[in-house]
C-alpha cells in the first residue's frame, strides 16, 4: 500500500492536510475518527450508500416476505408456560 508524507497547515483554527492525487477521494464528505493509539482514520461517506440495499429489499415480493415470516414462526414456535 503506498504511503506519502504531507505537511500539515493551519487554516484559521483548523488544521489542513493536502491529499495527493493518488489518494483522491470521489466524495464530498468523510468521517474522521481517532483510534485508541491516536491514529486518524478517514472514511469516505458516499451519498448513495444505502441505495443498493434499498434496491435489493424492494426486489422482494409479497410471497417471499410471507415465506420468510412463516419460516420464522416455525423456528420460534409457541412457548408452553405454566399459568401464574
């Protein structure tokens, strides 16, 4: 995995690190977190991140959902309990 050392600049009260072209991000926002050992991790946030999941879920028809619900009901079963 390639690595590059870049300078850190001040911009007002913020710090700025220029991202070189080979690490260019094709997003408008990133999530930044600090690990326990102090490393910073940038995670690109894609605007349509959940679209693939929503599309997949929309492809399930009513018969498929009914079959899933019946299968789940069979697995859970009705519990027999003593009256209180």
